[in-house]
C-alpha cells in the first residue's frame, strides 16, 4: 500500500508507541512515480495555422522531448496543415492536421524521428506550412523529460 502525505499524517496521528518500519518503507517506495513525474515538463504554445510562418518555443531546462501534440479550435479546409518541428536545423518530426473531416478538438501527435535533446535556453522551431484555410487556432503541447 502507498500513502500520501495526508494519509501518513492521519496514520501517524493515530499511533502511539514505536512505529513499524514497513510503514516508512511503503511511504518511501511511493515516491518513485512522483519523482519521475516531477522531472517531466510540459510546454504549451498557441499559434494560428493557415499562415506560412515560423514559431519558436524556448526550453527552460535541459531535457529530451518525449511527446508533442496539437489540438485545433475549429475546422480547417482546402488542404491538410503541416507543422515541422526542428532542433536547430535538424528535424524532430512533422504533425499533419487533416483538413477533411477536421473539427474543433481534433488532436494529432508527433512521431519523434530523432534530435529530441535540448539544452537549457535552446529553442524548438515550429515551421507552420500555411496550406490550410480558416485561420484556426492551434495549441501545441510539448512534453519533455528534464535531464538537468
């Protein structure tokens, strides 16, 4: 069994005398997932697609990108929209947002091709292709694992 700090406070408040060491071992063991989650950082970026433009986002900590997602707020038309993600001039991968049957709330994800490590203060380039119409707002979510 794992304990949250609030649960442990209740348990400790109700105990008297010596405490079993297993209580503390279970509590310490429950930190493993929490520590890994603290090393994950989520960056968000809002842009308008349907315009050929370069967008940038800065990484405040060194780390490795583990996932990238996009979500649009309205239908796009004419052509699929592409967003190319780069670490400097090296491609990280591309998200293609389909125009046929697109709707607000459509989520797409990036298959990471490589070049996923960034240093603190380094930026990611997002090249928005501008192929679609309707000037939809697009939120980009970048998840990365801190390394320093």
